[in-house]
C-alpha cells in the first residue's frame, strides 16, 4: 500500500472535491490557477467554496486516508507525495507543487525517468502536417538519445511527440488534466495504453477524476516543472502551450520553439516566442545542445525516411551497436549522401514554394526531368505531396 502521507492525500482530494467550484471561478479558458492552488486548505475553501464551505470543511474532517490508499491499490495507481525522496525534484521549483502525483506505470519508473535529462514537447491540438512530423521526429530522436519526453497526451503535437518517443525506444511521460486512470480523449486510448505499458502517466488528481478546463493549464505547470527545457513545436496565440512555456520561463528553465511560417495562424504563438528570445529548435541536436551544451550528444543521421505519425509507428527501436553504456544514442544510420546539383536545385525551388511548372521554367528543365527529380526527392524523404498534390519540403534535414 502507498506510503504517501495522509496530509498530502487529504489536500489532493480536497482539490478534487472543489474541482467543480474551481471551474466556476476560473471560467475563462487558459487561466493560470497557480496562485489558487498555492493557498492553504482553509484559504482555498474560503476562496472557492462559497456557500459550500461547510460541506468542504466536513469533507476534510471525515477524510479517511486508509480508504484512499485502498482505492489506489484497486485502481493500480501508485502515489508519491512531496515529502518523499522519489518525488520529482524539478517540481520543487514551482510556487505550488502538487502535493501528490498519482502514477500509472509505477513510482519506481517515474523516479528513474525523472532522475536524468527531461524535455517537455508541446503544441497545438490542430497541428499542421509539418508540425506533426517535426514533433514526431523530435520525440523519436530525443528519446533515442536517452532523454525522457514529457507531454500532455492530447491530440496533435502531444500525441505525435509521444508516438515518436515510443518509436525511438525511449521514455515517454504523460501528464494528464484528469485522473491518471482516465483516458482523455478516448481516441488516444491505444496511445495511452502504450505509454502506460512502457512509460509513465501521472496526474495531481486522484483516480477517477474527470478533467475540467482549469485542470489543463494546471497540468501545464507540472510539465514545465518536469522538463529542463520546454519546446513549443507549433502554437497559436493565445495557446495553452504558451502557458507551459510561461511557467517554464518563470522558474528559469530553457524555452525553445520550432520556426513556423510567418503567415500561419497556428504558428503565431511559437513564432512570437522566437521573437522574444526563445531558442530556435530545428531538430533533436538543438534540444540536446540546450540540455548538455553544444554537441555533447549528437543524433546520428537517419535513413528511416519521412515520419508517419500512427500507432504502428510507436514500436520500440531495436538495441544497436550505437547505443553506448551511459551515453545512449540512436543507432547510427547511413551518412546522408550529398545531393547532385540538379536535385539540390529542385529541392531549393520546392522550399521556395515553386510548383513543377515554375521549377521547369526557372531551371531550364523539361517536365519529365522535373517529375523524375521530384520522384527521387520523394523517395529520399526530402519532399512530399500535400492533400492538394503540391510538393513541400519535409522536416528532415
């Protein structure tokens, strides 16, 4: 049975008891509940409960920690409180660290995953294909280098980063806005099961607790606290991902962002972070440089081709000779061969937004030559066709 202390259990269950009233108080999306969750129990009740204060006070008086621990066993959920050695040290920098973390996947696994380098990767739920590919490749390559990948298991960027981490044979840590045993959204059920089986899913809310709108920005502070760096792949402005970045900046952690098209609304928030001084993240090497110093760890070139963000992609990578003890890296692939001049010219035209007809005209090529070059670049994983049949540059370098 969990050794989590009774006082911390009571506090976390009080927050769950007051959750609907907190939702009424924080009725606007993306409000940061940090100062609220830092209040002492009686202050929290007075601030939130209103006419329900007497009921909340009775809840505190009648709370049975032993029953709460038995429910954890029944739900197959571990718990660690802020007084335990296994509680993640990074959360201590928060003004309002969660008193308890409820864990699906095991407290020992959480301790191991947060003892080393941790990177938080976040972004919009309605991501562009480009951003999904970047998130997947970042998750895969960073995890294969031995870094734990933290995200929120939401649709879009979060899910892509976690699928990448699993595909890289690495460590995925998901932080939920609901109880750790509650799958949200249901469409991510298979991914939830994979992360629970191979990594860790955690929450500050007790098992069975549904998510509220306020609990998502609340969980964002946990993701920021766990990561030594927070990377925003793609985010509108405003965005919940920017809240995660703001929490990270507040506690002195590194913040990075992936450059997006300046005309793309979905990238307005992440581009603003870059304007305001966030680190430019182009690939996993940039993340590793931020974590360990320039070129201390290097991600080997990949010959896997363009990423496909699917459940089937989330298979662990085989152990290989490139994974050295104490310094895990991705197994080395073939060194990328330099492109012949014609292919390089066509690729540069695609990057500039040119279509096949423009490429042929500007490069003095026949239509057949352009089709052959584009086909070769597609096989190399350097370009792809979008839903309209137009060619675009992939995120692979």
